[in-house]
C-alpha cells in the first residue's frame, strides 16, 4: 500500500521529533494499514535525504526504454526515429 502524503508527514515528524522507530510507528498507527517494509523504506529515505518526496530525475532514465522490440533483445541498437516536416 502506498503511503499518503499526510501519513508520510506524520511518520517523518514522529521519527525526527520523538525518535520513533519502525516497530513503534507500526504499533502507533494500526488503523492506517501500513506495512513494516513501507515504513522502513520511508524512514531510510528520511534519514538519507531528510525529505519524504522523491528527488527529481531519480527514476529510470528515459534512454533505458527502447522501442526497438526484437532489436533490443537481440543486442542490436534500435533505429532512431526520423521526423520530417
């Protein structure tokens, strides 16, 4: 289950201000339906970056997606699309 923005802010505040850990947060927020793994990954992100939002350009690069189909699997480079006006 994805953690909502409000839940993320609540978890961040409890973690930073009251020094709650994963188990304590899991016990304090039973009605939210959160998983221990999702709380743990959010706390790791808070400790590493200090924020709950995803950093810009931190996902998969656009160049990783190919439209070559069988060429991408065979190891040959995909042809570039030509645009004509």
